[in-house]
C-alpha cells in the first residue's frame, strides 16, 4: 500500500471518529464528503434547524502546528466556496454554521463551533 492510500484510509478513519462524536452530541448527518470544483465538505450535519458544515482535521502531533491551525484562510475560502455551491444546488434556506473538529494524536476531539 502506498503512502497516499494509507493517508486516505487514515483520513477516513478520523472522519468516522468525528462523525460518531458528533452523532453522540445529537447532530444528524445530512451528507458526507460533498465534492465540487471549489473544494470538499467533510461532514454536513443538522443541529437545531441549522446546517452545520464540519471540517475534520487530524494531526499526529503538534510538531508542524495544531490540527486547528491547519485550517488556514485559504482552506476556509475553499470550504466557503464549496458550501455556497452546496447551498445553491440543494436550495438550502436555513442558518449555516462552520465548525472545525480537530483531533491531535489520541486526544479527545476538539469541537470548535462557529470556527469561521
């Protein structure tokens, strides 16, 4: 197995962990890995009438910056552009929130609501 396949599988594993965490917090899964030409949305969840777009980030450790810090302004702009596409395509008419669920090493997930 090459490094990129391993990375994709690891990403899926931590996305699964994030999804279970959010489901346990009472959110409802709307969609997963929505892709368009502007980017990808990891998890689209519902919480109390709001569409919650969750960016899942994992870092083995903080050596190169934290998982939260890896959601750069450029990454945020791609997420917002992909979200606009999703909203227009699916005719969403409800409040939208952008969250980050960051996982570093084996630590408990750090859920940041209204991250940007």
